[in-house]
């Protein structure tokens, strides 16, 4: 049995769980609820970086972080792979995963900064992260046509990133001025693995 350090609000965990579902591996993965911010967490025993997700294999090896974990999971099972074989399609999928993970990185950094006490927050730092997300979404809008077709780790990661923005920054409309990306997300959101991994309301 594989052991996954899991948090319901982590977009990276959500991406991993979507891969677990897509690859038909749910009966092989034990989810271990973990609060990485807890002072007494034992998470560093599995991941010295203190981050989720972390996946412990049956031989005791632990994998981190999410791009490594999803590649391992994609090697299991007998369903259609989410990482294309070597060639242009693979690079396109990995590029999409990188931009989507980057959106999550910037959004999380912005949120954490906003939670600091008054007088310690950096408005410039938060704006830098907001602009990074906006530029990334503009890129995805320009390339929205390429998101159609068979699901890849790239398109799953984009779904997760956009879902995270709705979850944490729902008062900001990322859809404004991005009709193609909005239309794709509305259509692609009907995916079972995305619905089943939604964070708590």
C-alpha cells in the first residue's frame, strides 16, 4: 500500500489525487491527513521539506514533490497515461504543468503574505505574485485551443490551478477578459476526478 500525505486544501495534493483517480489507483493509496503547519507534525519524517504531498512507497522510499509523484503514479495501472511519451507532446504537457504549478505557487505566496500581521505585510510582494498569476493566465488564454483533446498532466494541473484561484481568491474574477480559457474551464470542469477532489467549501 502506498501512503500519501494528504491535505484537503492543497492544490498539489489535489493534482496527485486526480492522477490517482484517473489511473484507477484508489485502492492502492492510503491517504494520511496531514497539517504541514502544525507545530507537532511528523511530516518531516517523510519529507524533510515539510510539505505535502509526499508519497511513501511500499519499500519505504518517499517521493516528493508533486511532479515526481504524478510521474511515478502514471507508471502504475493500465489506463491511458497522462504523461505522453518522449517528444513534443510530452514537453507541451510538462510545460503546462509547470505554468499551472507556478500559478499555485504565486497564489499561495500571496495568500500567506496577506495573513501576516499588519505592519509586516509587503504590498509590493503580494502585487508581484498577483501579476505573475495574471501573466500566466493570459498565456493560457492565448493557448486555450491547445487545452482541448485527451487529458494530460498539463491539462489536469491547469484545472487544479484555476480551481485553486476560485477557492482562495473567489472575490477576484480571473475569467474577466479571458473568454477562451473560461469556456474551456467550464467544459473541462465536468471531469469526475476534479469534482471528487474539490476542497471543502
